[in-house]
C-alpha cells in the first residue's frame, strides 16, 4: 500500500473517530440538559443525532414526545422514534414500544405486538421487559394465559432486583399460581421488594405479619409495613391501617385515625373502606353520627358487590335511616346480600331477609325479588 493511500485511510479513521466522539459529546450534552429539565435544549440537541441514526438519541427523543417534555405530547411521534431505535436493538425502546401497543398510545392497541417487543427486550436481559412479559402471560394478554411462563419471566426479572417482579412472584407463591404455595418464599420476596419501597410488597408483608403466615404474628410489624405502603398511597394498606386503629391492634385504639385512613382508601374506591366508613358514620365513631353519610358510603361499596355493605344498606332502608323507610328496597338489598354472603354468613343473611318479608305482602315480595334480579344484572348500579 503506497504512502498516499495510507494517509487517506488514516485521515478517514481519524474523522470517523472524531465524528463518533462529537456525537457522544452531543448526546451527553443532550442528556445533561434533559436531567436539568431543559427539555427544549435536549430536544434540539437530540434531533440531529436521531436523524443521523443514533439509537440512544432516537430513544431519548421518543421519550420526550411520549411525556410531552418541552414539546407538545405526541404519541405518534414517540412511536416513530421508538420504532427506529427498537429496530436497532435498543432494549429500552423495545420496552417502551411494547407499552405503546399495550396501552393504545400512538398505535392501535395490539397485545400481540406488545408481547413481541417485550420478548425481544426480555431476551436481551432487560428486567422491565421480563416483568411485563410475565404480566402478559399471567393475564393472558397477547398470549394464552400461562402461569408457569409468568413465573419464569417474573423469576428472571426478580433475580435482577426488579421490585415489581419480586412482588408479583411473591403473590404467585402466596396464592399458589404456577408454583406450590409457599408463604416463606412469599415473605422473602415481599421483603426484598418492600425494602426497595414497593408499596404493594409493603402492604402484603404487613398482611403476612398480621396473619402470622410463615412469620410470627406481630401487629406492630404489620402496622409498620401498612403505614409505609399507606404513605405511598396504597389503598389496601390504608384500609388495613384504618382497621388496626379501629381495633387497637399494634397501635392504641383511635377512631379518629381509623376514619382518616378509611377515608383515604374509600376515596380511591376501596369497597371495604367505604363499608367501614359508612359503619362509623352510622354509629358516630370518630365522626358525628350522620345516617345520610352512612348510606352514601354503604351504597358506593354495595355497588361494587360488597355483601357487608349490601346488608347494611338493607338495614338502613328497613329502619328508614338516612333514606325513607322502604321494605321493598330493604328486601331487595337483603336478598342480594344473602346471595353474595360468605358461606358462614348465608344463614344469618337469609334470616334477616325473611324478617323483612314479615312486613310485606306477597306481591311486594315478588316485586323486591324482581328488583334484586335486575339490580344484579346491572352489576348493582342504579338500584
């Protein structure tokens, strides 16, 4: 090779290296601007890199449009950049593209496409993709429901420290889905995720201590974990913490605190909290007695199918508390409650329903039974 050709090649190598370094510097500057929340500057720096085919820039630009940061939110634009990056093997873009297909953002909802992109990223070892692929198998979205496959992918993500996967795998061990029931393993996984701040894991770890499942029953420990999850906004934990204050387990009995936590959970639609909050208004515990408020919360819980609330709502109509006395509606709700009650409460609920019938004529009983059928068919709404 003559000296002139060698010089040309060396210059080309130098220019390529310089170009790569320049791109890396520009990407670094863009990412720095992004983390400093100067999204407009980040977008300006990312676009030319993305247009030149830089997969990291394409992913970052897609994220900016996905979140509407410094630009109008545009899911279609986000999808375009994610697709370009995903096609180059960028696992982060593949995961986000899976989310877009799953949640119908910028593309028609397509669970099979979501599974496709989660899988290619999961096969690269991406823990978020592995967890989400596990969810798709658990819920039968885009693939046949398969708890064994769900467990396999949850386990791979959990080994990488993914808190959501650890929690989901813990739930599988707790409820015997795809694995033998193993409370000890569930507690281990919940603890790993709870220590990372996962609220669902914290709430479930609290339950394990509350019920004494593979750990000694310890109400104080239960309260500790319920509180951490409740402070993160977990409605189930808020309800459980309310119950601990109501019953005085692990904390001094305090109806005011119970109402506070029940109210937070009830506002998020937790039916158990709504039912218990109604009960506290009915009895005037921690709040002034208010039958109208009691009926309001009982109804919200009853419409979600909570048998205890349906029973209490029947009682309010039976005695005219917070609503006009109405034996037909009382019988209707009592009949629904009797149908939905746990096995150990069926007889009690049926006896109460029959006691209401003593105040009714046969046609009125028939009317109430018909209303119960309609109410159930309407999923307890508008009854």
